[in-house]
C-alpha cells in the first residue's frame, strides 16, 4: 500500500486517529497530515483500550499496545536501556557492518540482543525486563 501522505513510498504505519497509512515520521508530522478539528476534539474513549475491550483492542495498530503500556513507557525512559537498544539498532545502520547483507545484520543484531539478555555475556536486567514485557504483550493479540 502506498503512503497516503506523500504518495511515493510504501506505507508501513497507520495513524491511530484518522487511520491514514503513512511511510515515515516525516510524513506523519507533515502539513499534509492534519486531522479535522472535530475528529481530534472528540476522543473515542476516555479509557485506555484493554484486552477485555475486544473491538478497540483489536483495532489497535501493530505497535499501539506497546506504546500505550505503562511498564514499556517506564523502561524506555531508562538511559541504560536506551543505550543498549541503540547499540542493537546501530547494527542495522548502513555502513556499520558494510560487508554483511540485511539478513546477516539481523543475525548479528539477534546475537547482540541475546548477549544482553539473562545468561548472556553482557547480561542487563533492564533489557531482560523490556524483552519479557514485549513478549507478554505480543502474546495478548
């Protein structure tokens, strides 16, 4: 599906407010992506969606349940976790490991994440808590 904002790139995300497909943060924040005042002013629900509220929970985008989780929010505010997650993501950056293809970079990234988890060489409790919480939330849906 093509981005509904720039009409150039393939869309990867969907706006939780207006449900328009977009490809990047730049498109999401662009002038072309503005919500009508009436839609923004009327919240759909005053409560956060929960697994018990089937319709609203199922309509959430792939990552909304992670972004709205208080434990995830707390963990992501921790500088040590930010540092370790950045080190894992840096592996995918172009030029970091230039002689590897994308699949090989994902494998290296997975090895690094495993080293940071319980029992790994660089074991870190925050990384383990974060991964466990993500896995718990992923099992819900």
